[in-house]
DNA sequence: CTTGCCTCTGACGCTGGCGTCAGGTTTTAG
DNA sequence: CTAAAACCTGACGCCAGCGTCAGAGGCAAG
């Protein structure tokens, strides 16, 4: 039988999270307000995060860039960080996947359109 | 020598433009306010458009979906509807093309990311 | 003529992801 | 010990692309 002595994980403060993830401190506080990121508090009230908060914030940025709202992300978080998801959550996950795929297809079509215009304007000054 | 008698093109009103392009009447007025779409006026003050306003509005929607602002679109309009563009405009056009391509690449990476999560949540209920 | 739909001009509201300022406490470096 | 840097809680501001409401005029049909 093995006993896992939880390694005294070094907790970091909000500034380090922000710099590590390339966002502003304000943004990290906002994520907490939206329920995306829960922080412990030091006795004096400062937010304390585990290191994996940094990749998590990067993940949020990725989802924002893909057009998801913070509410939607909170609904999908169980799929991400826990090993237990229900059918509804997996369905939402696939639905978002489809939305993103559709967006990619739209952008690709737009790109092709633009390329035509570029070709015309280049050959026909 | 040929004389081009301009065909008495049927002008349409704002509602027909909106329905044709799948946007709201309010949106079409907004485009005019932003300088995207200039309309003639009937004696009573109603906006009158040529039929090609409909594909033009569709084009605006495509650009909005690709992340361009209305200001940016006005700057690019000469590339689109006239046969005369300068070097600066063609450069902007290519720059936007690159932006969209980068966006597509980002979204594709996000999609791959999501597919991994989906695979995990599906095999590991 | 009137009914009903379309159009007009303001002008305020909304959404989301923050920026930014104010005014105060805490931690850290020297 | 002290000054700078980092952190805290509100709370207002911003932008862009419209939605929406108010109040008034235009236009074809019966």
C-alpha cells in the first residue's frame, strides 16, 4: 500500500499566473468572477493558485478565440479537468467542435474569395 | 462606335435588400451610417438600392465573420468594386489574408485539442 | 378613405471581455 | 525601517454591431 504524501506544491500569486499565461491581472480576476478559476486565499486575502492555473488560463484564451463564452466554458470544464463526464456534457463538447469546424470552413471559403480578389487586383492594376 | 443605353435597372427598397441578404433592416441602415453602402433616395426620402447591394451586404457579413471592422472594410472596398487599386490597398488586402490564415490555423489547433479531449471523455466515461 | 405594411429619423440598450482609475493593504528588496 | 512593487475591492468605461422602442410619414389595395 502506497501513501501519497502530497508534495508541498508551491502556490503562486496572481501576477505570476498572468505573466505566465500572457494575460492581464485584471483578466485573471475576471475569470474568477465568472466562475472559471477558483483560487485559495492567503490569510491576508491574496489569491493563491497552483501552477496548473497557467495552462488553464491559456486554455481559456484558446476557447475565447474559438468563440466560446465564459459561461459555456464553465459548463465544459468537467470534461476537461475531471475524469467523470455525463452524456450531456459530451454532447455539448461535440456540438462546440462542430461549431468550430463550421467556422473554419467559413473562413476558408472567405480566404478563397479573398485570394481571387487578390489575383485580380494584382494582374489588373 | 457603340452607345450603351443604361438599362432601366429596377431599384429596390431596404426591406428587399435585408431579406435578400439575410440581415435586418437595421443592419443595412447601420452599414450606410458606417459608409459601407451608399443609397439613392426617393423624393420622399426612402433609400433605393441596386440589386447588387444584396451580394455586397453578403460580402460585408463574410468580412465581419472574418473579424474585420467596418472601417477596415471601407478601406478595402476599392479593391473589390473598382478596377483601380494602389499598392497600399493591395498590401492591406494581403495583410488581412494573412490574419485570416493565422486565425484558421489557430482554430485548427484548437479543434485538434478538443478532439483529444473528446477521445478521452469518450473512452474514459 | 382607410387599413395595413413599409419606411424614416433619432436615441437609448445590450453583450462580453476586459481597461482603467481610486483608494487602501501587503509583501518584498535594500 | 522604508520605499517600491504587488495585491485587494469596487465601480465606471469602452467598443462594435446591431436590437428595440417612439413617433411620424409613405404607399398600394379594397
